[in-house]
């Protein structure tokens, strides 16, 4: 039976986001959340009735904050806000990202400090439940007053405009609402602003990316262990005494993972047995993977806080009868954090590509050139390394931080912007590239094992090797390789590689 995600009280988890985004679990607003929203809505109505000067309630927006708006124009003001801000361009964001964005917006509004009506939020939640997914162009957000552009495209469908996907078909927003049996909302004072002021688009991308990154960081240890066995790597470099002297927790965790993954292996060596020391990409796996792991955990903690953050403006405080205009919508946390995530993921790919080079280069591996018999007639894994190199090079461009850029907007009223959505989109692309690089290493490491035989692999890596061979046969002569890479990428992306290893040794750190 599908789990229903109950929204309210600032208790939403990353697991909840994944459940709604990817498993399409239904959502429901808690009664306590509805009560809190009614309280803040009452204060908004009071401010309008008393003609208080409150940004976005009785004034225009941005540079137009000095323009007073009458009570009679409240409906037009909010609808104009949504229409004018829906300026996105480019391909639509993936459905899972938009679903996560919608959930996060409902969650932020449910805290009860946004002054929005309960029926408006309930309609947005029901759009999720009935599969009305707005078409949201990926580009256009500055991360300034949050994700104004993507959230405006989301809100367009709520008011019966824009475009949406319903049952896999792209259609007019109003038509999608009608087919789903939903009535579009007519917005009133404050509601348009409440819907589009916030960081939910970049947080949605970040929550999905950091969750996938946690799988990738452990999978990188697993694949690195299989590569070590193909090279009879020196296990002494994983000695816990070395790691403890460095005092870095990520390094210690990776080294422990490597020791567990390689436990029972007949395909590792001791210092001086074959050679005195390995190259850095094998010897320094804990020192290279470790900081990436810590970066991912740091960003994950920041994302977890942002999931339950109120990022509206102005923020309504019913207990003190105040509406305070501030800057909680500014995306600098997300921008800097997701830049950091992208850099960490780029490094996992970078070191993986260098391990690929050691596998395919006979001068480094003592294996047949490019891991194929009858070289010359066959090219083997030669060009697979080219692909990995191309992806790593692209990541170097993408890893340039977005957060250090800013272009003032709204006639210099919004004079420092975060570019957080750019950081989020880059992190997702770097993640995709890293998955493919690790998939190529997995394919090459399994192929390298063929030349010395799979007998003697550690239980964990043997399980991974067998999992690969269920999908990809050993390479005897040249064949089309892109399908093999795709199959290996699916094993990495889905967590199947990690699951195979953990099935043998238990959960990795």
C-alpha cells in the first residue's frame, strides 16, 4: 500500500521528497498545518482591510514596492504577478524535479507564516495527487527572490494557465486541471507572492542530487575495490592506523569500507610482495574519496534544513500581528552548497577516469592493451577511456562555481543574486557524468578480472562482478560498447552495485 506523506510541522525528510518525486506517493495536509495557515491568513486579511503598507499585500513588487495597490486590484495584482514572472526558457525540468518542487512549496506554505489560503495550498497538493505536473522550463531563475521564474510556471497551472503534463501528455494547464477534476484557483492578496517567493526549485534539484550522490560515493568505493583486485593492489595503504593519524572522518570511513570490501580476497597484495607501493589512484582512495564524502554529507545537512525552511516574503507572524519583509528567499546557501556538491562529484569522476587509464594502459596494468585479446584487430576498451576523459573534461567546466557570479536585477533593487538554480542544474549534470565515468570503470574492472580469473575475489566484489556479468558479458572481441556502458550505468544509478556489495558485507559507511 502506498505511504501517504503527511505535510505539516516542518517534519518533511529527504526520504519523503524521494517518495513523492519518484514513487508518486500521495500527500495530505495535517490538521495542525491547516489551522496555522488560517491564522496567518486572518492577519493578511486584516492588513488589507486596515490599508496597512505591507510589501506585496498593498504594494507592487521589486522596484514597484513604492506603488500602492488598492483592495479592489488585489486579484489582478496577484494574477499579473504570476503571468509576468513566467519567463522561463529551455527544456522542461524532469517530472521528478517538478513533483519535488511542488511538494516543497506545499510544505513551506504549510508552516503557517505565508498568509495563503488553505484551499489554495490544498489544490496544489491535489495537483500532485492527481498527476497534474506543470511544464517548468529549466532556465531563467537567478536565485534572487528565490526561484521566481520556475515557481511562476508552477503557479500558472494552478490558476488554469500555462502548460502541464497529465497522464504523460503535454497540454494546456486549464485542460489538465479539468481532466483531473480540479478547479483552477483565483488568487487573492499575498497569494501569488507566497507561491513564487522561495528556493524550492533549486532545493528540489539539490535534494534529489544529494540523495543520488550518497549512493554514488559508496559505489565509488565498491568499484575502486574491484579495480584494486584487478591490479593486486596493496592493502597496507588501508591500515586503520594510517587513517587515524590523519584525523579526517571521511578518510577513515572510506578506508574501513575498503577493508571490508576486500576482506577475504586472494587478489590483493602486501607491501613489498609485488611492489613497494601503488599509484595514488589506488593507494590514496581514502584520501581522495574521503573529502568528497564529507562534502556530500555537508550539503545533505544543509538541504535537509532547507526542505523545511520558510522562504517567503514578507513573512507573517500572527502572534505579534506583524508582516516582516526580509530576505529568506535568497539562494546563497543553495548556490554555494550545490557548487560544493558539483566539485565533489567531479572529483569522484576524475579519479575514476585515472583508474580506467591504469586498467587499459598495458604499461601500467601488466594486462593486455585495452583489455582485449588480439589487439590491433580489436580495439577493446580504448575508446571507452576517451568517453570517460570527455566527461571528466566537461565536468571541469561545469564545476566552475555559479555562486561567485551576480547580475543585479529589478532596477538594482535585487542587487546581489545567488545563481543558485544554475548551481543546482550544474550539480545534476556533473552527477550524471560521474555515474557514466564510474560505469566505464566498472565495465573495465570486470573485464580486467577476466585475465586473471574471478576465483579469489572477495565476497563483496565477487557479488558485484557477478551482478555485472548478469547484464554485460566478457569482451572476447570488439562489439558495440555503448549499450554495455548504459547497462553498467543503470547498475550504478539504481544502487544495484552497492546493494550487491552490501549484501555480502552489510551496510557500508
